[in-house]
C-alpha cells in the first residue's frame, strides 16, 4: 500500500517563507477556482438564493432533464492504433448530472454547473488509455527542453505590487492539517511551495524517481497543450471526455456503475477518512495519496482512471451555465467545443478551463466530483499536485 508523502516543505511554506505575500496572492488565484472541493460558488453552500445572487441565476431555472440510452457507433474500428491509445467509437449520449446527486456529498453545490442533462453526439477518436505519465512527459522535455509554467518565475505583470524577492517559481501542494478543522477555509490545507513542479511533486527534496508510471502533475493548460502538440495529439473536449469516461453506459453515477464500491472494493483512488488531516486518508482503496496509473479496472471502452487520482484538463473554457445554454437550443449538440471564452461568476476576471474526473483528494465529506457527470474548473496558468491530463487523437479517416 502506498504511503503518504512527507509534506514538511509545504508546512514550512505556509508559515516561515519570505514569499508569503506571493503565496497568498497565488493561492487566491489557484484556490479561487475551488481546488474542486468547495461549492461552485465559495460561501454559497449551493443554495438557490445565493447562487442567484452570484450572477448565475440561469443555473437555478433549468430542469435536471433525464438520462436516455447511449448509442455507440458501429462503424468499423480503425486499424492504425497509436501506441497506448484506445479507440472511442463515438455516438450519442446524455451528458451532465442531476441535482439528486447532491445528497452524496456533505457540502452542496457539486452539480449546479453540471445541469441540465442534455443530448450530445461526438465522432470517434483515439484516447490515451491513462493519464500522461512522468515517463512520457520526461521524454517530451528531453526532446524539446520545455519548461513548465510552475518552473518559470512569476512576473510583476502577473502579480502587480509583489516585492521582487517574492516572485519565485513554484506550485500549489496539498498540506494536511495537524487535526480537525472546519471545511470553510481552504487556505488551511493548501500551500504555494517554492520549487514545487512536475519534477518535484511535493516540493524540494521530492522527485519522480521510482514514479515513472505515476501521472505527471503540476500541469497548467499550456503545459498540457505543448505536450499534446509534440505528441501529435490534442486535449479532449469536455464532451469527448465524458463520452469516453461513461464507457458506453447511460446515466450511471460513476464510470463503473451506480455503487461507489463493487463487491466491497473501491474502484478509484479517492480519499476515505478524515479530510484534510495529516494521515487522515485511510487508504481503503489501496493508496494514500497519488497512485500509479491503471491500478483499477478499465471502463467499458478500456479507459483507466476517469475517476480520482488526478484531475484531467480538457480543452473547453469554463462557464457554469454552458450546459443550460446547450440544452436551450434543443435537439442534439454535435461535437460541442465549449464556450468561446471563460466566465466564472465567483471570479469573473480569471480565465478558467474545465477539469474533469476528480482526484485522490476527493471525498464524500467535501468533494464528490469523481462522479462521472460532474465538473471541475481551473485557472489556465495555475498548477497543483493533483492536476494532470490525457490526450486524444483524430482518426486517420475524418469520416469517422
């Protein structure tokens, strides 16, 4: 069983570092996109009254809709299978979630931006069977010399008013608390750590040695795009991601069915226990903290890890009412690409991309976004130690 990694450097960063000012500013940006554990609108507790006050009234005015049968394309599978990728045949399905899922999380709001259920059709495509691993990202960096956003020194233009000595490269790391805390202040368990990046996932002193098959983390959107371009691939759209994650099934809560466990066994790397306390993860799923890829059974299409372990960046800009606008058009949305721009009423000045799937930190006490129809969001130039990605590739025959 994997043991949790030491968070000493993270704890020190919270209290002793000279870059406290920048830490606060960056955490406000990074954690303002909720680290996927807070209600969609921080402080709103998911109530209709408060969500409407936040500027997202349209979210409360739509019906949940209902799930209909998934139709999977029967066109022949292409023969040019790229290494490590699985053919997703395309088809038509019901996308999104319903508010009945709210009861599965102690904090409400996890489905407000994932309603209503609406019909979507996607063409066939190849998809990475797993998230991109440290081993794969290393090959990319060795070939190109690429430097990730987390490895770059922040600029005064990005953080006006920050003292020059506080502009240090780093990323955000989960830093568990010593004991129980109220779950209303995420600053208590996240730290911006100087020197944290994909090569040093838990900060200085940590490395990816022996973790070649773990998903690469501390990825910003542009890092994922750069890798995808180099590999001759692209990021999936949100619709492609959900169609693939559902594995041909219709209306299931999880990628594997409607029950969190199967024969008493967890099907994904998520958090069980006392969140966000040190040693609070009971590891009932076999892991405490992040795990290697493909440690659980694949879904119906042969895709691994579409729930838990690490969040996956997709190509769509984030807007909380996008599903409602698609549904209002009626009929079936064909290959939707997401909105043209980002808008989050909670942070209207921040540009955010959609993230999907949840992470090893998702828990029924605070975040159940490992449910296949729910959504996450992330400021496009921020990173953390529970965000990665996977890629897709067009079929050689565009008619597919």
